[in-house]
C-alpha cells in the first residue's frame, strides 16, 4: 500500500527565509510524487511532480523538491518565502498501474512579515 | 490553460436528500475522479472512472454514491440520501491516458448537509 507522511502540520517562517516542508513516502513500487498547494477556499493546484526522470524537480512559484530514494523522502523547498506562499501544502503519491492519489495530511505554511 | 470546472461552488442540502455534483473535465482527458476533503482533514480518493465504468473506488464510495458521464462533457457524482457526515469539499479531477500526466483538479464544491 502507498502512503505519505508529512511531518509538521504547521510551519511558520519569516518572509525571506528558507521554506522546508517535509514529506516521506511508503511505496512497494517506484512511486510518482506530487506537491499540491491549496489557498484558502480554493482548489488544489499542482506545484510540481516527480515521475522518475530528474530527481530534482522544479515547480511553479520558485518551489522545488528532491526525490531521495535512500531516505524515501520528497521534501519541498523554496529559498526565500513570500507572504503569498501562505497556504496549505499537500504531498501526494501515486503508484504506477493505479490511478488514485494518496494525500498526506497537509502542512499549513504561515509566513510572518 | 485547460481547466476542470465544477458546479455549484457551494450547495446546501437537507439530510436525506439526493444531491448531484457536476463537473466538466478537460476535454481530451480520459480518466475522471472524485475526491473528498472533510473540513480540516486530508484529501481522500473516492472513485476513478474510465471508459464509461468505475475503474477503482475506495471504501468510502459505498452504495449511496454513484457516478455517471451522462454526455460527452459532464461527469457527475450523486449522493442518494445525504448524511451530516457527507458535508465536505468535493473535488473533481481528470487526467490523460497515462493516468497521471496533467492530473488536474477543479476548484471544488462545498457540500453542507443540514
């Protein structure tokens, strides 16, 4: 069975500071991994995805994530936080041959001025 | 950029009533999905639909739920007899033939059962 664990339900950073949101996955087969962002009262927007090509994946809004098989991790980073980054972030996994995304419980990012 | 469109954005219904949530997936996509997010909780998979039949469903998707693609553009989720615990945000999604490329979500329908 596939699953993802997001460490830290709330993360608070100062504007301009590094953003690090953690995601660890569990999968019996090579996974595809995704990060989605959800702004208040809005839908899910894809930030980036790992699909077994490059292990360092660049996404929208300056975010990137690195797939580390040895650590079963797919942490999301951004060098410099902006106030507009305040949102809920979800890590998700899908196994090849399946169609359903399995989401983590989410991390709410606060950006302090 | 192509979008998945969901209507209505918010629906209030009385317990025991039937409700239909509507979605227009991206036109060249082949896989269609419904997900649910209860307030403050994670997003959960309900069902996937391909070639006019359910291809996968979760344990949440019991007999009170059904899906349909009544024409070439719409994809619907019906809840036969709503319960208070069905109150949630329901997301429709669609993806292309590989199943995950272009996996795109709609903005959701907030269902409130009173």
